C-alpha cells in the first residue's frame, strides 16, 4: 500500500469512527433523557408520599419488652418485615372482615368475664 492508500483508509476509518461516535452520543442522550424522566417521576412519588403521610394518623400501644419480643418473633415467623407491618396487616384484616370482628368480640368478652369485669 502506498501512502495515498493508507491516508485514504485512515480517512475512511475516521469517518466510520465519527459516525459510530455520533450514534453513541445520540444513544447516550436518549438514555440520559430517560434517566432524567425516571428521576423526575421518583421525585414526584416521594413528594406524593410525603403529602399522603400527612393524612395518616398513628395508632399503637405500649407493651412490655417480653411482649414486644414475642411479637417480633411472630412477625418473623409469619414473614413480615417487622412488627409494624404485621400489626398493620392484621388491623386492616380485623377492620375489613366481619368474621374476625365477631371472633375478636367473643375473645374480648371471654377475657372480661375471666377477669371479673363482665
């Protein structure tokens, strides 16, 4: 190959590299736009969550350490992330299911009668 052919080949390769670089830059630009869009959606979700949390009230109870430990063990056994998740699930179940409500009332009545309150 003479110098002219080599130079021509280098120029051709340079053009190919420029085209490929241009394509990659365009892909990167599109990916960055998608990433920006996802980040914007995440920020909107976080803001919606913060606003939604303002509409919640916290309910709970204080228990002895031994009772809390038993609840933590139970939550773990039932595959809940923590006692709050387990309690929330069971409170909603109690709220939404009449059969559980009847059982709960019966149980409360038995407890009261056993303690002499009835």
